[in-house]
């Protein structure tokens, strides 16, 4: 899977507007896989994709991952997961 800046920004916009329920499990899995590729703590990725975790913990994980991944992907450039 790949993640572009455009895709990440679209996902972040949807989550900002409607909460984490606006992200599909596939969206979250791609983001989690990308986080692992760039070397983020795997616990963040696990929390993000686990629906049994408290929503606030998942939202914080999303925020931390999205910020870190954003710094790694440039406009129009895909980061493979």
C-alpha cells in the first residue's frame, strides 16, 4: 500500500470533521503500516487500529502518527507501506 500527502490530508480532514468513525479500517491500516515503516512505536499503530481501545486513545494515536507521517511524505510522492 502507498500513502500520498493528498490521501493523508483528505483522511485528516475527514477525521477532523467527523471523528475517527470517518476513517475506514483500510485507511487506518494503511496509516498504521506506514507508521511502522518510518519507525514509529508500534504500540501507536496497534492502538490506532484496535476498535476496543478508547476512542480518545485512538484519536491521539491518529494525531501522533499523522503528524509523523506527514513530515515523511511530500506532495505527490507516495510512501510505501
